[in-house]
C-alpha cells in the first residue's frame, strides 16, 4: 500500500512558498501543477521540477 502524500508548491524568487497543494502519492502531480500555475498573477520566469513534468503541453 502506498501511504505517500506529495506536496506541490510554488515559490517566489526568495524561496518563500506561495500557494501549495497536497495530492495522494498514487496520483500524478501534473494536474495540481497546472492549477497552481494558472492561479499566479503573472507567468513564472522559471519552473523547476522533476522529469514527470516533461510533457510538451506543460513546457508551453
């Protein structure tokens, strides 16, 4: 059984966490990442993430 929880966070240029969300470990984090980025007041300059986020749609 997978008893893991993933935290997806957005940080500002100083490393301070802005919005974040928790998702079950067995669920992919990509849908949560889209929602967090869509809620930002401006597009981020950089996005740092692991290879699981390497879809073409996400990189656009």
